[in-house]
């Protein structure tokens, strides 16, 4: 019985470690993508005003 509990505890710890690693990889990829935009000029969309002048 103790072995089964130990195996479940190890499996839970491994799952938590994998989840943490996946979250870190997502964060790093998002940061990397944002850093690529730093070298580009203004990326804001152009706005055209079409309302009539009063």
C-alpha cells in the first residue's frame, strides 16, 4: 500500500513539474515574439476618419 501511495506522489510531482515547464515555455515564446516587434517601426493600425465635419 505504501508503494502505491509513493508512486502516486511521484506521479503527481512529475505532473506538476511538467505543467510548470509548459507554462514557462509559453511565457518565453510570448516574450520572444514581443522582442521581435521591437525592431519594427510603429505597428499600430492606421485610422481613417470618415465622419462628416459639422
